[in-house]
């Protein structure tokens, strides 16, 4: 196994295919056209803070960014709960990568990237943590032009992100919708007619949560699936609500 630190490094067209990294720490570095296919990481810091190998200490005045540009992550094994740090991905391909349980992505930027295969229990953020904004030098993360049409999304959250600036058309079982609060109000009477109290409660909780997060995070827009209607509902009732939800008012999906 390999343990590497990249300190203000500039790498181009480096093939890391099938490399097993015990540790991978990138600080203020750039990776252009590098291939991380079948690579696995035990410990991974993609946009690290801290001290460079020459002893230069990060002084809380800035947090330099690491950039991955035109890189390929195919069947890459990302450790769960990776600290992404101040990292930017431009035109990268995440093809059946192990993107799951990735919630520490507050400072990560994604622009014109392609996601293929399953992405599970992952958060994407358009706004970094408030206490990091000064050291990052920005109040917003770039997140635009990303293509999710070949992805299977399972419990994936987009927070403070313009969903209309991404590519979702044709994503099976999903709909990009506006006016989420209005749609919730429109379908709640359907729930009131259900005979099982536990199903009514499950649906109400799920729909109210959906409306609250859509208003707070994405200007009352959301990418939804039948699971958002209530994961513990019988499939027939989830599909009934989802169908009603998608036809209640105008749909902002690009196609």
C-alpha cells in the first residue's frame, strides 16, 4: 500500500489505476487528466488544511484549494465519511465510484462532472459552513453543469444548489419539480382518506419535511422520487402520491 502527501503539486496525465493508498493527502495541488480507476483509499484528504512538507503552517488566513480537472474515478473506492475539504472537481467522471455515506462535503465544488451508477447517502452543498467562509474566500460553492442522468440516487441531498443548473432529464423514477409547498398542500387530502393511521402519519411527516427542506435549501424546488413520499409506506401508496405530486402544478424538468 502507498502513503502519499501532495503539497502544492502539479500532476498531469498520471495513471493511478488500481493503486491502493493507505493515505492520500492533497494540499493546494492540481491534478489534470489523472486516472484513479479501481483505486482504493484507506484515508483520504482531498482538499487538506494543515502544514506543508516544508513546514509552512496554514495560518487561518486562507485555505488553499486543491483542483481535480478532467480526472476519472471509475470504480474508485472512496472511504465512507471522507473529509473532502476545499476541493474542486472540473469535468471529472465518477463512474460507479463508491460514493456513499459522504456527508462531509461542505467545501467541495463540482462543475461539469458526470455521475454514473449508484450514489448513496451523500450531501452536496452550494454553501460552505459559515465559520469557514472567510478562510475559503467565498460564500458559495460552484455547483453547476453536472450530469446525473446516468446515476441512481439513493438518499442524496442537494443543499442551497440551483437544481435547474444540473442535468437530471431522463433520470428514472425522479422528477425535478417547483412549488413543492403548493404540491404538498394539494396532495395532503389524499392522505387523509387512507384507512391506516400509521400510513397517514408517515406520509404527512415525509411531505412536511420535503416542503420544509425545499423552501429552506432550494427556493422551493426539489428532485423527488417515490421514496420521498414516505420510505415506510407500501409501494402502491408511494406511487399514488408521487403521481399526484408530479401532476399538481408546473414541472421544471428540462424535458
